[in-house]
C-alpha cells in the first residue's frame, strides 16, 4: 500500500520537527521518552502525529517504519469500573484493559492497511489471539479477570514474534490520569520492558516531569520505591515540548484557514504568531479573533493583544497555561512580569526555561523575559 505524503487535512510531516526528531531518535535507539509541556501546548496533537505512517517513514526510514507499532493510550477512554467491580478485577484492570485493546486495534488497522507484514504465524491469526486474551479480562471468574499482566505479556510476545524487527511503543497521553493506577501496575510495565529491552518502549506526555508526578500522586515511601523502576526508564530522556517553529505555526494557520474558509493578511498572520508566541493553543484560539477583525491592515501588535484579551476563550487558554505550572513557577512569572528581582539559581527559573516559557535577553547582564507576549500581559492583569 502506498502511504500518502500528507493525509488530507492533516499537519505536514515536518510539523514540530525538533520535538519529533528527538522522540524518534530515542525510539530508534530502543529508549523510552517522557514529554513535558505546559497547558495547551499541543501534547495530544503531537502524540497523535507520532502514530502516522508517513511521519514514521520520515524519521525512521521506509524499511524500519512499518515494524513500529505505535499504540496510543487516551485516558479519556479508560474504563472506570465501580469499586465493587474492582474488588474482583484488581485495581490495575483498567490499565491492562486499555493497553490490550489498543494494541489489538492498532495492529489490526496496520495489517488491514498493508503497513505491517501479514499478522499470521504457524499458530494462526495474532490479532484473533490477542482478542481472545482480551476477552478473558471480562470473565466472571475473579482469577481470570486479574491475569491482565499475563495476557498483556503474551500479547506483546506474539506481536514481537511476528518478525524480529517488530517494535511496540505504548504512548500514554495525559499521563497525570494514568498515574492514579496502582504503583505495581507500572512495576509490571517495567518488567515487560526488561524482558524485551529495546523492543518495547514507552512514551509519556504530561504537564510535569515523572519525578514530580510521583511526588504529587504517590507520596508514600513504599509507592515511591515501587515506581522507581519505571521512572528510571526515562532518566536522561525527558524532553520539554517546544512552542511551534515558524513553519509549523504557518501550517497550523493554513489548516485553520481551510477549516474556517477565511484567510489572514500577511501582517495579521505575523502579528498573531508574535503575540501568541507560536503557542499551539493560543494560536488556534487567537485565529478566531483575528478573522473577525474588520480592517486587518490597520492592526498593530498592541491592538491585536488587546483584542485577544477581550476574548473569553483566550483568557481561559491563558489560565490553563498558568494552572499547569507549580506555585513557585507562577510566583516567578509574576516577579518577571513586574520587573522584580528573581533568584537566578532557583529551580522554578530553570524549569520555566526548560518549558520554553522564558528566555534570556541579550542585555548585559541578561534578564529573563516571557516568550509569549499575550500571556505576559495576562499575568500582569491578573496580579
């Protein structure tokens, strides 16, 4: 099957090149990867983007790409049994259920579209066997419903045995939701990884780093110790998602123009990219305000900024970004916006830099400034 260079209506395969290149470089080396990004920066879009066949081909090469099974796990699709049901199934059941279900579905689609080799071996159809294992999770016998880890292990084994080049990447979007699963669930995922080393990988996307999430959600020393093995997989492989580069921002605007059947004048496009700092969520929301401007040729950056901050949706997007930060990060941003002294060695300043929310000026000495003008004004109005 010939995979189109860019699916209709989708982002071009060069979208967010720096981020995507880093991720696939880790996966090609058999390493897991933790993605961290501020609110509405486009984490979910990026995770979905990584699953595309043409994107895999661009970064892994035509020969390797078909053998990477990218299993996207959306926490909004988790089954959440009632407490009395979990007493029978075990509290890790929702995690194993979604991983088995999405592994089966992803492999079935790839086989149907001719992306991967035939999913059959000497024992028959692998997808059908995974479905049989999946169905055991719904058995009425408590012992069978609690064998999720064994069913997942066997399903992974059967997929990898299809061809020595097969790789499986489980991708946890909005990892904040998944981390509420029991600590031993993640310990079992580390066990699967240990069995297959560079053939099973994990990608997580979240607003905070994994150690921060463990501290927030698993404060008990016992849980911290259990989680340590899983978190260790990502040591040295944490990547902070960038704001859109100029090419990707323009691709996003073009996509919105097609969607709304409206075109921005060049000066307004430039001003929109500047005021929103090419932040994905702010750019998308700001576009809706920009296309309603009666005389775009007369709009300055300051004028557009004022118009954007009169829009309830833009204010909510800015609030979402602010809420995605720790209290120390929020306080540091307030200090920067109000030109107050900032501790140059503080962890908050370092993480805000990692998250691409602040940068240093070329002054002597350099000083920190926010990289998203409309967000800076929002904060100044908030305090």
